[in-house]
C-alpha cells in the first residue's frame, strides 16, 4: 500500500490537497504559514519553464525541413485560439444571463479587498504595448523574467537560423537535444516534491480565505464551475470527436497534471510535464513546442469564461441592466483585452479592471467583491486553460499530419497496465 502510494503521483497529490484543505479549515493560522511551500514549488517549476520552452521550440523548428510549415502551424493555431476563445466568452455570457447569480445580491454585505494594484495596472494596459513587448530587448532578460512570449519569439528565430545552417548546425542540435533531456530530468526531480507544494498552496488558500467566504458568492462559483464543465465536455469534447480523439481518454492521460494545477492554482506548474505528455501521446515535438507556449498566452479558455461571467455578474449585483448591444461590445472588448494581459501576474483582475474601465458602466471598484473567492475560481480557470491548450495541440497536430497513432496506442495501453506510470 505504502509502495503504491509512493509510486503514484496522482494519489500523493490528492492526499496532499485533502490534508492541506483540512489543515487550513481547522487551523487557519497554521494553514497561512504553509504558503512558502506552495510558492517555492511554483518557483521551482518556473525555474525550468524558460529553458524547456526554448529547447523544445528550437529543436522542433530546427528539425522541420520546410520552414514555411512553422508559419503555417502558427497561423492555424492562432485561428483556432480565436475561434475557441470566442465560444468560451459567448458561453459564459449566455449562462450568466440565464442563471443571474448577481441579481438581488446586497453588495454592502460582502467583504471587499484592496484592488488598487490591479486598477492601476489596467490603466497602463495597451494592446500596442503588448505587441511591441513580444520582442525582447535582451534574450537574457526574457529568461530572467520568465517572459514566455519573448522566449517563444527568440526560440523561433534561433531554431530557424539553426535549420538554415543545414548539416553545419547538426552538432549544436545534438548538444541542445542532450541538454533538453537534462532539463526534463530536472522536471522529474521537481515533481517528487509536487505533493508538498500542493499541500502548502491548498492549506494557505483555505486558511487565508476560509470556506465561509464561499457562501455569499456561492452562486457565482457554482455557475462558473458548471459553465467550464459545459465548455470542456461540450465544446472541447465535440472538437476532440471531430478530429478522432476521445476527450475522457486524454483527460485520464493528463490526470496528474490536472491535479497538480488543482493543488497549486497555477497552470504553469504543469507546463513542462504537459509538453512531455503531449509528445508521448503522439504529437510531433515541433507542434507541441509552438502551440503549448503560444496557447498559454492566447488560448485562455477558462479565463475567458470567468471574465465574461464576472463582468455581467457585477453588472447584475449593481443593478445595471446591460442591453444586448452592450453585451456584444463586452464580448468584443474581452477578445482584445484578454490577449493584452497575457503572462501578467493577476492578469484576470487586470483584464477585468481594464474591461470595466472601457465600458464605464459598472464601477471598476466592483472587482473588490470577487477577491475573496478568486483563489478558488482560479483553480477552475487554470484547469480549463490546461485542458484547452492540450486539445488545441492535438487538433493542430492531427490537421498537420504530425500525429503518431502508434505512440497514442502505447500511451493508452500503459494506463491499463497495473503498476505502470504515465509520469
């Protein structure tokens, strides 16, 4: 029993999450003190994200015979991101209008928090600034600050230049390939302490905000979780079926990554392993290297659902009756602003504040009402983002003829072998 628990990451993370929630609920102060455990684990993962993304993209691009294919894959991915994100935003708007979680809510009875740092950043948010920010002033700075889009931009250029060298660049490709193996081994070492990170993050969340904070905004939380489930099993499930995949089979393959995100409330915590899992599931390395990092900035399905629902929720809570044209305007605004805050800490609140400041209909200070429950809903957002990007990679790989059915069959078979590990 103990040996099975030791070898099963899923069981260990689940147990850690449960123990963390119990500690936070029974001993809030002790739960709050566990924050360094969660923060340190997330830092460990972020430490390797930059190099893993860089090496995966460079090796993927360098091994593509036709460089034009890179541009084709990128264009196809962005088209897919925009279509699916629009569906996510629309579904959020439809559900929140039908369920009306904010109607009749007395905002004066709700605890509020300080949102000044989010509102100040929202004023600085600009899509033009975001686009120019993609080009790093220095590659070293991009790695040091963990700027994913800047790393992606530099890696694509580096890979294209390396591919152009032909056979002369082969020795460097071999060195980078071995270096990549080292970094994925480091990821494996970091995952050993994943349960400790999940325990600390969950204990801090419950200890800081408490289960009582869920009650006043419970309807909104329930509606958000329900909508994300509809999106995952409805929209993404249909997309998978159209491209010859089974969603439940894929979810089982990435269950460890889903639980890791649940415990840490950060989709970045699972990014290196997710890239490895997708390759082993059958996706070509070049597709994984391009789609996953770009998706973390442009394909935030869970965040899109939350933003559309939170905006209408606040309008309902403040008694603001939005017309159909105003809601369509919100949809269009979020399609732009949700891209502008990609990769920014607390981006959900920054985008929400930015959207409300553009609308000038709902008080921007209203986002303070959501601070108490945002940590709990961030788990649903992060999991939906993770699954959405995984499905996007499968779709692009299939459409490009870059998917290996034999590897998928082997991956699926390994899940049915007793004692076998997918990690």
